[in-house]
């Protein structure tokens, strides 16, 4: 493929929905994010929800549950993680999903959308994810999207978010960074395979 083809083909971005708890708010946050992202013509979004996938029972490379999800994660050129903060960190099912794969994450950018019931807004979970993904040679985006005191981000009719304009500006900034890195890494890996 020519360099111009590499530049113009939309980026394949996988949205990881990181909560599996009953009564979770993750579908509201992820659904809103997916609608905002779908307005762009420079990416194609694939949604992987930890609540809708069996988690691998082992960390072995040939685990059949991991094998079923592997093509979708391998095909992604960038990731965005929607993560609630549970006890100052990430939900267990999300950590299990991440740890079940290795090279699938490698040399790809990751963006973060966090939320929480308290004032931290998922920032502590995101900081842990930065460290986790760095272990897989990922590039974490500096700018993030957060919703502190998430319940206050619903309007009187239960729509999320109550202030879409500010939140969408944060998404644009993060996605612009994410796609810059995704394009740069796409071109670099086409010229020379990444060696960990």
C-alpha cells in the first residue's frame, strides 16, 4: 500500500467498555462517546464491552476465549478505554481482559474516558491504566475525558451528559491526539516492524 493510502484510510479504533457490574453507568458513557466519535470520518469504531465477553480463564496464549477476541484487538490501530474508578483503581474484569493479551496492544496509542461517583472522576483509575498499558509499549494520551461526580452529569430527564458541549470538546482534543499517534505509528510500523 502506498504511503498516501496509509494516511487516508480511517483508523480502526477499539472502544473498551471497562465495567461489568450490574447497574453500571458505563453503557451511558460509552454510548455517548461512540455517538460523538461516529461523527468523524477519520476513524472506524469497534466496541468491546467486558460485560458482553467471557473473560479468559488463564493467561495462556491459546486460551480459547482469548483466541475469539484476538482478531478484533489485533486489528485495532488505537484504543479508547471507558473506565470507572473502583476503590481508587480499575475494575477487575478490565484488568483481566488487558492481562489476557500481549502483542495485540503493542505500539498503539490509548485514550481514556474516566468517571466516578467522587471528585476524582476516574483519574486514579486512568493513572493506573497508563502504567499498565506502558508495560505493553503503548502510548497513553496526555489529555483525557473525565466525569467527576458522574451522577451530576445526567439531566432531569436522565440524559447523559447534561453539558454535552464541554464534554465533546474534551473528546475532540483527545481523539485528535490519539489519531495523530495512530497515523504516526501506522507509518512507522509499515516502514519497520516494531521490536519490543
